[in-house]
């Protein structure tokens, strides 16, 4: 992951309650995030700037009014499971996994085909009573070239599914336009 400075992917997230989120997700170190939504808020764009620690929101798309500037802790810009844009990158996921691994158990299930591509399936189970943001267990599928997660399923301490996130159309180290994260 250290060699990946920028990435972009399509995300299809489904909560256990049936809520679906579709977006194009873009990330640039050291923490710039842009989310272009297809569902549920078609056309909405959220951009997090780590320098200002603010989320700029275009509810109807870039170049339209209104434009809101909100804290990443504002419930208007959090996902159904309380996900925050400033904690949405793969690096945060990997830190959460490392936390569960401390005293927990990691099991390599093996290579599997996922969306026609080879992926390594791994399970991470936290120690008894340990969770990170309500997650006690992850099922993770890692693509071959960069060991980047392409599917993540999270479970709570009662082994109930919280959410399934699929990531595809991955592009690494692309060069975003200079104003992509600061329009």
C-alpha cells in the first residue's frame, strides 16, 4: 500500500438492512477524498480536504448551488453505519484490521475467483469482546497486483453481518487534475 499514492474505484456498498450506496471513490495522499454518488443521491459530490478538515458538499453536483462546508462528524455526511469520509480510505480499513489482529485470529481461506479475477480470501476475527467501530470480524478479498481489498464483509460481535462493500474498476497512481479535490 505504501507505493499507492492515489487510487480510484467504484464502490457498491450494501448494509444488512438493505441500504445501498453506489459511488466513484477517489483518494490522494495525505487524505484527500472525493465521492461522486450514483445512489442514493445521484449527482451529489462530497470532497474532504485534510488541510481544512472540512467536507464540501455539492448536493446536486459540482458547479451547482448550494455548496455546503461541514465537519466530517456531521450526521448529514455520514453513512448509514456511521462511516465518516475522513476515515473512509483503505489505510483506515487496514489499521482497523491490524487492531482486530492484536490478540485475534487471521485465517487465510485461499485463492478464489471474484468478479472473474483471482483474489486472496482472508478472515480476521478480533479477540473475545474486541471490536473496532462495532466490527468484530472481517472477511476480506485482496486482489493480486497490490493486495488491495476488492470485497469486504463486516460482522458484529454476535456474528451478524453489518455491511458488504465491493470495490471494482480499480485504478492505481493515476494523475488527477490539479483541481480535482479543490474545485
